[in-house]
């Protein structure tokens, strides 16, 4: 039987428990997932690509059928190079919808064979984003329980060395 493969793209600066929730939900629908860091986004990430890959690999260690990767260029090109069937995205609130809708339609225009699948993030994670985690961590707030422990420690390390929030 052909295996269903999806790519879950994002900046993951850093990965949060909300992202991991989407990975676990996605694994109920797909046989395999590639969690892919997009390196050519318009954002100015705090963590390098290698650091983000390391945190994702750490967070997903031992989870079967998940790979971690990074790419630059068009998402749909990467998805078809990987032989994947779909793009997986998480939705937290209505505010995510407009941007996600626009992206999904643009991606469909660029490659009509690739479907975007949206999954609702668990309620516990609905208010978190990588930026809000970084802001809290930078001002000394406790992010325990919102990110994996390993990420929590990397955030402390990063902000321990810098005073700029
Ligand atoms: N839990 C917690 N936070 C979540 C989340 C979840 N389930 N899902 C999304 N988020 C947060 C992210 O942490 C991120 O937070 P931040 O803005 O504070 O950093 C925010 O929501 C946006 O999510 P992210 O997945 O990082 O999306 P993005 O907008 O950075 O990524 C790309 C968009 C990279 C997937 C998109 O720009 C892309 O595909 N680029 C490649 C180029 C391309 O093909 N462009 C044409 C596409 S139209």
C-alpha cells in the first residue's frame, strides 16, 4: 500500500509544545511526516538553523515515522521533491485562518497536486507562539510546560548571554 507522507513546514524558532501537538495529531492521519524548517522566511530568527534542527531532533527523538529537515526555496517544490502528498499546518485561533487560507491557495496555485491539511491545535496550546515564548523567556518568565525542557534550557542559555529583549 502506498504510504501517505506530509510535510509540516515552519520557522520553529523555537519548537513549542503546540508544534509537537500538531506533529502527534498529524501522525494519526499520515504514515510519515517530515518536519521542515524553512530557512528563507522573512523572519529574523533567534536560533540558527542548526540550533533549531537540534531542538526539533531532540524533541522528536524516539517518535517513529518523523524526520526533521530544513530547506530554502518554495515549499511546494520541496514537498514534491520529497514525494509527499500534503502540507500539514496547525490552526490555533480564527486569527490564523486568513493567512493560512491565503498561503494554502497560493500553494495550490503553484502546484495543484499538493493538498494542505489543517489540524486544530489542542486547547492547551492555543495561546502560544514562538515569539511569545521568546518574549517571556527574555524577560525572565518561566516557560516550563510550554516548550520541551531541552528548549527551555536553550532559551535560558541564549538569554543568559544577552541583555537585549
Ligand atoms: N503551536 C504553537 N505555535 C504555533 C503553532 C502551534 N501549533 N502553529 C504555528 N505557531 C506559531 C509559530 O510558532 C509562529 O510563531 P512566531 O510568528 O511567533 O514565530 C507562528 O505561529 C507562525 O508559524 P510558522 O509555522 O512559523 O509559520 P511561518 O509563517 O513562519 O511559516 C512558512 C510560513 C515558512 C511555512 C511559509 O512562509 C513558507 O512556506 N515559506 C516558503 C516559501 C514559499 O513557498 N512561499 C510561498 C508560500 S505561499
